[in-house]
C-alpha cells in the first residue's frame, strides 16, 4: 500500500532551487578553451603527418635530410605544447 499524499504535500513548494539559472554565465572562456583545444589538435596532427611522411620517405630513399628539416620546424612547436600541458607548474608566480 502506498501512502496517500495530503493536499498540503502535493502542492509545489514556493521556492524551487535551480542552480545556475539565476547567474549570468560568460560563454567566452568556454569558447576560448574549445578554440585552443581545436588549434592544438590541428597542430599536433599536422606535425605527426609531416614527420611520418618524411620518415617514410627517408626509409624508402635512404635520404633523411627532409626528416631533419621537418623535425627542426616541428620539434620546438610540439615541445612547447608538451611543456605547456604536461610541464610542472611554476611555484614562483604567486
């Protein structure tokens, strides 16, 4: 047997909390984070394709000059991204 609700209990409460609805949320940080994430994915994918292509070329023709040139350009960019996302946080910044 289910208990019957009295009319007093079946009415809606005068105050229904709705978290987040009363605050204006600024969408700019979320859009900025998505844009940065997309940009990093494009850079990493392009770098991987370039290194893989020149590496395969080097293996086939036994000429590794293009691979070295590609890595000279791609290496610092990938290194900066890895350091940014996986490096240790600074303790002297505040």
